[in-house]
């Protein structure tokens, strides 16, 4: 009887501890903040990926607690792809519920090889934002070419954040390793990649151009290509 009594107490303790951990895990990361964080769910992403990304963005306290909230609410299949403005002051259930709300996003495609001035023009035409403000805030080469779902009435800063977040997600560990092997920083990789993108007339030319540029860069020689001038002046040679 004594062993059963002890086992019963242990089970009660475990239950209380688990409940406490669960409740703590569903609380907001920070209660007193109104700062919005742009969060993107790509089409086809599964729940595990979404939860991991929420955790990386410091939007949830516990991945397990959020998973249990989603299961408890029965909304796993209702979570939709799109771009969301979330806050660290939101609880796990508030975030989970918001990710199921249908959105009236606007689709916009950014082709490869565009300068930020050209991207600014696309966004200005699509959303009415200031091209000047966009160009002042954006970093050349960090705006990933992609088809985006942008929420209504975005600011230039919000659009840039979405594009730069996508760039960071695509900048994989393999790219980092290759850059380090060539003794290049992330910014140097971005600059060279941007120039290659503009200089190459055909996709199959990119590797050869990249090799030439890298060799010139290592030997501290002038790059001597049109794309550097185009970036500096803000127009293409045939314009």
C-alpha cells in the first residue's frame, strides 16, 4: 500500500509539473510589446517546420506547448500559407488562431536579376509605396527573387523585411561553407552574385563569369565589367 501511495503521489506531481510547464509554454514571450514581427508560411510547409520557424523568431516559448495547442484546437489543417504580422505579446493560442484566418494577400513576382531600384518600382506600382523610401531602406542583393503573398497596405519596411527574411532562409549552410572555403564574407558573396546575375546573358554563363570575377577579386584586379557600372549609375547599358 505504501508503494502504491508513493506511486500515486509521484503521478500527481508529474501531472501538476506537466500542466505547469504546458501553461508556461503557452504564455506570451513578452507581455509588454507592440512590435510586429513579419512571419511567413510558405505553401506546402508542414506543422513541424512552422513551429520551428515560430521558435526561431522568438514568437513562442515552447514548441511542444504550441504543438499541443494546435492539436487541442484541431486546426492543424486550417493553417494557411501567407505573410502574417505577429507579436511576442500574443499567446500561443492567439498566434495559432491567427494563422488560420483567411487573408486577402496580393501576389507580386520579383524576377531574378533586378536591381533594388527596379524592385522598388514594381512595389510602388503594386502597393503605392514610396520608391525613394524603399531604395533608402533596402540592401542591394538581399531582396530575394520570388513570388510573394503580401498583406494589404504594407509599408516599404514590411515588404523589405519579408524579402530579406526569405533571402536569409535561402542562404543555406552549404552556401556559407562554400563562401568560407573561398574566404568570402556573406556581403562579398551577395555583391559578386548580384554582379554575376546582371552580367550573365544566359544562365549557363554564370559559372564561368563567377570564376573570372572570383579570380580577379582574389588578385585585387579591377572587375572590368558592365554590371558594376550599371549598379553604380542605376541603369542598364541598353536603356
